[in-house]
């Protein structure tokens, strides 16, 4: 294996336990893993500064109490399902005004 091949190879995702993992796009995941998927409580920070702190299930944002903060100042807090806002929550920021629902 050439050194350049190694530099551009995606690192192996942890199978279980807690780990800090960096992907090729510069995102940093601080999560618990089960069967190679993010689960439980954790955090991801993307290269643009957007981050999510909260529950994970099957590699998706999941559960109540998650906070998704965008690099432009918008913030969504509440329930997440399959990686998206779902159910009760609030969003605020210049582009959205304030949303409560």
C-alpha cells in the first residue's frame, strides 16, 4: 500500500463502545457505537461548524432533547427521528424566525 492510498482510505468505524471518529469530510463524531452504528448519547461537529448533540439510534439523530446548531446561528431543539426534526421542538434564527411546534 502506498502512503497516499492510506491517507485517502476511510478509517474503520468502531464496532462497539465509546470512540472519537473522524470522517474524510472533516466531521468529528464523539459517540457510543453498537454493531458499527452510532447509538445512545453523542455529538457530531461538521467541518462547517454545524453540530448536533443528543440521542442516536441506528446511525441517525434520534430521541428527545437533541440540539442541532447550524454554523449560521440557527438552532433547533427537540425531538428527532431518523435524522430529522419530528414531533415537538423549537427552531430559531434569522432565516426561520421562531418556530415552536
